[in-house]
């Protein structure tokens, strides 16, 4: 994807998500090791293999806005699908950590 097109898409996505980004539960679905190396500020670690069994503790309200990210976007896409199957209605896949950082205008931290 061309950089200009990507920038426009990121901006459009940010505007579309609006205030939901500010109030959303930000979840990193990678492994604890990956999270320890680098993660987004404010992100909660909930690995893909535990998200189905532990999401209810973090978000008992199925209308809670949830933003997901991983390394490349694959695991967060699987997590999004699972959460939607569980009845969560406001789940967004931000893709990989770098794309999520750009969209949320955050700097990953160690």
C-alpha cells in the first residue's frame, strides 16, 4: 500500500472510531514475552489463548469498546472474531503493534 493511501486510511479510521478510541479497552493479544519486549502504553495483556476465558473479567459489559492489536494483525483478527462470537458488539482490530501505534498516536514502550 502506498504511504499516502495508508496515511489517509489511518486518519479516516481514527476519525471514524472517534471518542471510542479514548474510552476503549486496549488489549494486546500477543504472548507475555512479546508484551515485555514492547507494548503500547495503557494496553492490557490478554493473550489470544486466554481471551475467551478471561475477557468477562475485564469487560463484563458487552457494549464496552475493545481495541485489539498483536504483532502483525493475525491474532488480533482471530481475537476479534472470537469476541464477536461471544456477543461483544464494539470490537476493533487495530492490526499489528506499529499500525495500532500510528492509529492511536502512541509510542510503544519496553
